[in-house]
C-alpha cells in the first residue's frame, strides 16, 4: 500500500497556516552544505482573495507521510514575493530564506586576530551574535594571524571555512564549525551510520560525471625555513603522491602551516573529481554532509559520496521526492576524536579553550 505525502506550514508562533496551505501547488526546500543560505519556495494559486504573509514573516515547514508522521525541515523568513500569470491561471511565489535573527553577522568590522586559534575567532563571533557554538576542538589547536578588514562576520566565517576545510552551518541560533569528512561520532570510535542507496531499489534517476580536468595527484605549498647556520631558505611541503604536482601560489609561515594549507587544497581538489545527482522518494531523509554509499550504477560512479545539497520537492498532485547533489567523500586525516563545544567557558574570549576542559556532544554531520 502506497504512502500519502503531506505537509504542514506553521507561523512563528506555531499556529497552522490553513489558508496558505490550501493554496499551495508545490514546495521546494533546500538544505546546503557550507555558508549558502537554505531556501524555501512556495508556489501558490492566486485567486486574489488571499492576503499572503508580509516580507519578514516567519514560517515553519514540516514534510513527510500521513502514515509515518511529518518531520520539521526548517524555519524560514519571507524574503521576496513574485506574481505570475498566463491566459488561464495566476500564481504567487513566496521565496523564503533560512530564518536567522543574528543581524550582527552582517555588520562590517575591522580588526586583527594575532596568533589566535581558529576556534577562538569562531567562538568570539558566536558570542557577538548570540549563537550557540558547536566548534570542533581541533580548531582550538590551529593558530592563525587573521585580518578582518571591513568585512562581515558572516564573510569571515566563510573565509575560515574555506581556508581550513571546515563545514560551516548556521541554523536558527546554532553555529557548527567542524572538519569535513567525519567517520566517527564525536569523542568516540563508534562509526557514523553510512547511508546505502542502490539504483532502482532506492534511486529513481541519476546523472554523474568524473572530471578528468581535475588530475592533480599531489599539492605543495612553499614555506620559509631557517637553516642551522641562520640562513633563510625556501622549502616545500606536499600532500599526496606522484605527479602532476600542483604548487599553490603562496608562502606559508612554517612547515606545519604549509602542510595544513596543502592538505586543505588536496581535499578540495579530490572532492571535485566525481559528482553525482540522484533523485529518491521522500521517505529518505539525508541531511547535507552525510556520507552516502551508492551502488548499482556504472562502476565509475559507484562508491562513497558526501551530500552537499538536498532539495525537497512536494506537489499538490501527491508527488514527494528528494534530489541530492553529491561529491567524492574524503575522510578527515586527523586522528583526533571529533567533539563539539556546546557552551564556551566564560573566559573563552580571553584565553584559547582547552578541548579537554569543555563538554562534548555528538555531531553526526548534521544539526540535531
């Protein structure tokens, strides 16, 4: 017996938006890895008798099946309203963005962080923006010199994530900043669950490619070194094996910094070698950053992937599907257990935090 797709829309106070729900033709909602803002688009029938919500209105979306229950997809804020029509019908499209009350993230700031850990910087932004920090303790061991020259905190977070190969996600009042490619539970050797998807059994359609232009086997970064006689020389640290070697156009401060930069670049290049788009039924709920094992496709496309974008699609006709954008899964190379800081100590802005002094929580690649 088939399942019955369903949805609910609630306002910011939890009241069901019955009139709005009655005019919905289709729903499209995204869950994306990184700093990209999750979105929700509602296509409505426009009979000119319904007063739609005003820009800035809060909304909650739930999706699922009547027989199994609905789950919360996210909180959103109405950003724009579009009107469309043809000779037969008129429509309204409500475009929402993931809700966030942290307007301080958009304030331009000019300041310098000298020999401060990445975790310190991220935690400071969290405290300034009333965000609950969930920071991988590894980043409290990575010290940097970072200038914030008239850019927003949001942009600074994005830059730090790019530079340190971190998964950065803001959802509601929670900010997650953690290494990509987690295979185990935080502070544990227990393996994270891997989602297995098989073509025809689970996957309705697919399209994939192997990018032959991404052909670097190793990445190198130059750095300054001091010889025993005091002479300054230029050395190179590399990650990967064999040729061709991609040498980054920058000079690191020391060998450790060079290896970190090379490893970040190597992982980012490796992830782009294989890309896959798949479509499944709505019964699969696989958040961004989850590890997925795909089988039943041509051999070149089978294997482990990481979810980088999820799009939930619902239509009034009764269709409920989910599309996924995937790229190659690259496990993190650090052997440190993954843990997440739930609450920063009161002196976190004065001293870098010792990860062993902070409470732990599980971060299985998504925000609970």
